[in-house]
């Protein structure tokens, strides 16, 4: 009995020692497997495409060694002064592959398009360089959409992408003396407004500044100036359609008894003249702008009725035409006055 108790006591002591040893061994294993961290540079704010990287836009952050992306670094000099190829988000690791040297590389930012415009005669293209801002204004003559000559703002704060295809001037690629084209960087959502303005009228450029909504618009969202311009076009189109339907309704209300005459709104002046021909007073008339007059009627200076006497008058006129001015004398003259008084009987 005593031997059995002794064996149980020894077994308990051995179990306790084993448990303590296993626990210490596991703690040692966990300590050896602790995750290693390293510092890399990440962005402190959102960075737009082609925006320059400055020290205030970067900070050091601890990252697990096995999760550090290729191209990341803690060396500020590796990134400072370079430019972003694509938009960068806050907290994103700064990578060499996402940066470019402006002199060597040129890229169209995501969500933008480059459009080309002929250099106008106003000389604005000679005042700007790539990276400057311009405002686009359209001039539209009287026509389908515009009841009178009109000038409208199309886009504001547009960045100049290049001049004659040159995106940066230096000693090797100087500014052309007589620039023929200018390239503009326009949001894809605003391209429709630019195309409509270019098709419907003439476009001119003026020096501008970044628009108030720049950097606040989501990708694919139209700028305020483009929305305003397209809305104005739509309102003008709706007004023209309303007037067309109103004109059709007025023509229908006039009825079908009278033919519809298509005449210009301007009224022509009618000139009239009376001429004495073969004992007759003939009235002529002609419209202003016409070269030949036309007969509008005859006047009867004797106030006689022209009923049945018309044929005889015509025959008399035919006979007296060859007689010179004899028809002005005698009782048949339109100016003949019968004598009065006793001596005249």
C-alpha cells in the first residue's frame, strides 16, 4: 500500500515538471517567431497624376518585412522632386514604378483625354506653356440653336498639355516660333462639351486659373462649366422645338380654305405711276428691287361707264393711234368741254 502511494506521488511530481517544461518551451518558440518590421515611406495625402512629390507628402511607417512591396524604400532622396505617373491614395507605399521624371516621361493621367486645337489669331498660344491653365470660350452665330450671335463659356481651368506636340521646353526642344496647334488636357466627361462647342461655333482661349471644383470631382463626373454649357444648349434646343410646334399649330388653325403662302417677313414697297397712252390713262406698278413695271389697270378720265362701250373705245384707240395727237382735239378729246350759254347753241 505504501509502495503504491509512493509511485503515485512520483508520477504527480514528474507530470508537473513536464508541464512546466512544455510551457517554457512553447514561450521560447513564440519569442523566436516574432514578426520583423521595417520602415518604409508612405503618402500622407492623395497625390494627383503629374503632381510633384515633396517631403510633406511622405512619412515613415512600420511595415512587416514579408509584406513590403518591391520598389518601396525609406530613403527620401529616392522619391523627392519626382512626379506621380498615376493618382496616389493616402497611406499608399511610395514605389519607384509609380514615379517618373518629367523630362524623360510623359503620360496622360487616368480619366483625362488630350485634344488638339488650332492656334488662333489672338496670340494666346504664344503666352502659355505646358502646365499653364486656360479658359475655353465659344462664339456662336445666329442659327438653329442660337436666335442671335452669342458667346458662352465652355470649360474653365483647362491644363495646357503641349504646344505642337512638345510637352516641355528646354535647350534641346525650344518653343516653336510660330505654333500651329495647342494640346489641352480635358477630363473625359467634359469632352462632349468641347466637341459640341467646336462643331457649332468658333473656340478661343484665354489665360485662366485652376477651377474651383478641381480635385473635388470623382472620376467620370462632369465639371460645373461643362454641365452649364450643355444644359444651355439643351434649353435652346427645347425652345426651338417648342417654337416649331407652335408654328405648325398656327398653320393648322388657319384652316385649309386659304393656301399657305411662304413669304419672307420683310414687306416690299410698291411704286405706282399713271401714264397717258392713246387717250387712255394707264396705271403701272412695280415692286422695289424689280427692273420692269407691269400694268395694273386703266383709269377713265371722262367718268363714262365702260360697260358696252369698251369694244368701241378699243377700236377708236386703234384708229387714232396712227393720227398723231389729233385725238386730243375735237369732241372726242378727253379734255373737250362743250360751250355754254346762248352763243354756244
